[in-house]
C-alpha cells in the first residue's frame, strides 16, 4: 500500500491529528537542539572558568609553599651560622 493513498483515505480528523503531531514533533526537535547547543556552550564556558580558577589556586599554593620553604631554610641556616659564630667568639 502507498502511504499517500492511506493518507488520502483518512478522515479529516486523523489528517489534522497527523499534521499537528508532525508539526509538534518538528518544533520540539528544533527547540531541543537549540536548547542543547546553548546549554552545552554555557557548561563548557563554566568548566573552563572553573579549571582556570583551580589552576590559579594551585599555582598560588605552590608559590606560597616554595616561598615558605625557602624562608625556613634560610632562617635555619642563619640560626646555625649564628650558633657557629657565637661558639667561636666565646
């Protein structure tokens, strides 16, 4: 059987139902694609921003840890040198 033949023989009620159903499905499909693309862009942008913030925080933590470590090393070296000099002059 031919699909157009079946459609021609349907009552007007079913023809209108089919046309509205096809139109509804097409509109919903296009709307879904549009919303998906917009949401995808926003999610990607948010992820990139969060990664940049996390990277900046990690870099800051590493710099702080290195700075504190260097200060502690230099302080310990200075204290040890002071002990040596104090011991030599006594």
